[in-house]
């Protein structure tokens, strides 16, 4: 199960409720979701940037 982290003082852009939105990692992408209305947004629009960074990390690990 993904870890949920509620955001204190955050307002849902859909239903305008306070303190009902939380962030969790959905296959590496931080996803923002409202527990009240179910509104969902992926916070990082392009995952290609994330994959490039992961490749750089792998190269760094291989080369001492
Ligand atoms: Zn909501």
C-alpha cells in the first residue's frame, strides 16, 4: 500500500474542503488526492525527467 501523507492546511481544488487532501506515491509519481471527493492529480507532469535522473543514478553507481 502506498504511504499517505496528509497536507495540513491544504484546500481541495475541486470541493474546497480543508485538510482532506493527501499525497502518496503512485508508481514513483507523487499523486495528490482528496479523501472527501476523490479528486486526483499527479504532481509531476512528465515522468521522462524522472527516468533520466534514474539512469544517471545507475551510471553513477556503476562508475566508482
Ligand atoms: Zn475534494
